[in-house]
């Protein structure tokens, strides 16, 4: 029996001179283990820090991930040394469901300590 279900409901839309176009999406991901929600500090100058709690929660595969930070940070999905960082603007959520990641790491070069809130689920 899953420990929980991550749900995402997204309603992206764009307004153009020709009308409004939208693509509503609903998705759910059942997971065996959940960590979070948890907020922690990532000091300025941090590079490729593994997300705390993944190993503690007994996760070997990340199937669902939600991250929000109050500073611009970078996220690497998969092994830190072999993947490109994805930049996340402050207060912009990163939500991944249906993934099969074995590592996630964060970097912070914003000039300030970043307060990062996250929730992770998987097996």
C-alpha cells in the first residue's frame, strides 16, 4: 500500500492576439515513501548538495519531487557530475511526477542563503 499520492493540477494558458490557449493537466503518482514537506537552508556558494532526507527516508528512486526556494538556485536531476543544472527562479516551483531519478542535487550562487522547501516521494 502506498505511503501517499502526489497530485498535480496545472492550468497553463497563453493569451495571444488570436485567443487564449490552455492545456489543463491532472496527474497523480503513488509512492511508497515520503519525505517532507521540509524547509532547510542552502548556503550561498553551495555546489551539487544532495537533497537531504532522500536516503534518510529510505528512498532509492525519486518518483515525485516538489521544490520551491526563496532565492534563485540550480537543480541537477541525476548524478551531479554528469548532468546540466536547471536554473529555478525564486518562488518558482519545480514539480516532477512520474520520474525515476536516483539522485537530485542543489547549487546556490545567488549571493544569499536560500530557504528551500521540498517534498520527495518514491520507492
